[in-house]
């Protein structure tokens, strides 16, 4: 009997490291889901791979209780 697969959507935060010039991607609501790459295309592939690996490590209960990503909020401060 085939097990039905579940589809997940995640939002990755992407930054460019000024020292290395690498793109760094992280999924804030999935523990351990972060990676880096030289190009954005490579980063997307790396992110998909690391997300799949992280999901495989989670128990059904942990999968059910992943926090919900809401968004980013920009905050201005003066110091």
C-alpha cells in the first residue's frame, strides 16, 4: 500500500554574506533548515534538499506542531 505524501510550503529568509559573498538561506520555523550557496539557483536546490532532510527527521507529532510562519516586520531604531 502506498503511503500518501504530504505537501509542505515554507518561506526561506535569504541573505548575502558580505565576507564570503555566499547566499545564506534559512527556514525559521523548521529547526536545522539552513544552507548556503554561490548562486540563488543553487541555494534554492540546497534549501529544498535540507528541508526534505529536516522533515524526514521529525516525528509525526513534531510535523503536526510546526510553528506557522507569519512574515517579516521591519523595525527602525536610532541608537
